[in-house]
């Protein structure tokens, strides 16, 4: 599982020119799943996301979590996080989880976030989406479940 986190002051997602999700201060998450992922991995990634302290405290140090600043999440599915670009110029996506399984994992991921009392807005899984954001910092962090201790 890979999640690209962008700390934002604003983010919104549109599908067919209609806003389907919007947040103020918080995280824009681009979320992708691989064939090796399961719910145990999702739980670990969710715990890492909610525990991250990447918002500034009164001393301008990254020391506050999303919950501590009453932030929100905009979650956007993105299988292209598993692009394989090592051979040729057209990326392959053979390591990405298949659609039917990925949508189940995506729903589970978002529900886990909601169970932690975090406001979650979402894009539409599998849709062509237009995402707008103001990256705050900028702060962008990649979580790769392969790097989390098992």
C-alpha cells in the first residue's frame, strides 16, 4: 500500500465538473493498493497516518497531529502510485491491486479513518477526477507499507 500525503490548507476533487469532496486544513491522501496488501497492512498505514505529527505547534515545529489541529482528510484513490516505469516509456500497472479488490480495500481504509473520529471526504473510486489543492509548506510524505515494520 502506498499513500502520498500532502499537508494542505485546502483541497477539493471534482468529477464531471461537480465537486464531490472538499476540505480545509488537513491531508490530501492519494491512495494506492498492491496485490500484496491486506487489512492488517491497511490498519498499520491508518495508524501511521493518524499518528503523524506534521503540523506546526506554537514554536513552529512539526509536532501536532491531524486530530490535534481538528483537520480533515480528502482521500483520492490512485492506482498509478504502483506504476512500473522501468521498461520503456509506457508505465505498466501489474503490481496494482485489481479493481474489485482495490475498491473494497479503499472503502475499508476510509472507514478505518472515520472510526478514528476524523472527517473524511472522498473522490469517486475509478473516476476521472480533477484535484485542486494548496499544499501547505509544502509538506509531502510518501508512506509505503513495504517500509513499515511487520
